[in-house]
């Protein structure tokens, strides 16, 4: 019986087929970064209006609750993929959305 020896054992990994990169996963990762960066910036004008003028008329609590739900998804995505930029940006998004919802309840 022939043995592989130490060189043969070290080269076994070369026999495995290499996986092709998943294009869909790369697309989702790109979109996740894009949304994570823009999310908190989009909320700033609304947050400013509500809290500086103490007026939330015309601001939908349903919409901002939906934004919070989306923020929870992206934050969870960041946690699962251990992506610190996603976690940080979406934590900011959740904080902004929470303050907007609080402002709607308080001033609306």
C-alpha cells in the first residue's frame, strides 16, 4: 500500500474544487453598504424639523416605524456578517428613527 507522505497530505487541499464567488451575495453586500451609509443621513432633516420646531404634523408614524424595522434588519445583517461599519451606521439609523418616532408621539 502506497502512502502519501507529508508532502502528499499537504497538497490534498489542492484537489478540492474551488468555489466560484457568489455574485448575488456580492450584490447584496454592496447594497448593504450603500444603504448603511445613506440611511442615517436621510433622517437628519426630518429629525431637525421635528425637534427644532417641535412640530411633527404631516410626519407618518407608520412610515418611521417601517424605517426602524428596516434598520433592525440591516443592523442584524451587520451582526451576522460581523461588519462593523454596517453595525455602527445602522445603530445610528435606529437611534435617529427612534427619536423621530418619539418626536411624532410627543409633538404630532
